[in-house]
C-alpha cells in the first residue's frame, strides 16, 4: 500500500518535549526522507518573530487554534527569538603549535 503525504498548513498551539510551548503557523517541510514541521511564531506587530523547524517526534501535542489566538498567545508570552549558542572553534594553526610544545616537554620518570 502506498503512503500518501498529508500537507499541514494551520495555526496551532504546539507542545514540544522539554516543556516548550509555541503558538504559530505550522506547515510541513519535507527534508530528505523525513517530514519536519516549521512553526512560524508571530511577533506582536503582524510579522514573524522567528521560525522553528522540528521533527515530528519532538511534538507532544498540537492543538489547532485561530490566527488571532496564536498572535494573542505570542503577545502575552512576549516570545523572544531564540539565541543560538555557538562553541568557539579553535584555530588549527594554534592547536598544531600547542601539540608541538607538548612533544618538546620532558617526560618525568
């Protein structure tokens, strides 16, 4: 039996594992062989504050709501855009010199 792909495009309150809750426009996003959900969280001015793309397995629950409810939820929560945390990438040149210094160190016996 062939599986059909159902496209989703609706306003919803989305509960994610980890006690995260978002409200916004939810659409399906096929990536490779997996279907993800994109949640566009509205700002208080009629635009989009940020978008979040999640795997279906990260969703605990999804409740369809109206656009007005999603916008009110975002205004009430004051949903800030997430801030990505990036680890510093060591300079390869410096790392190579640090290794050279370690080779020159005397080994205590």
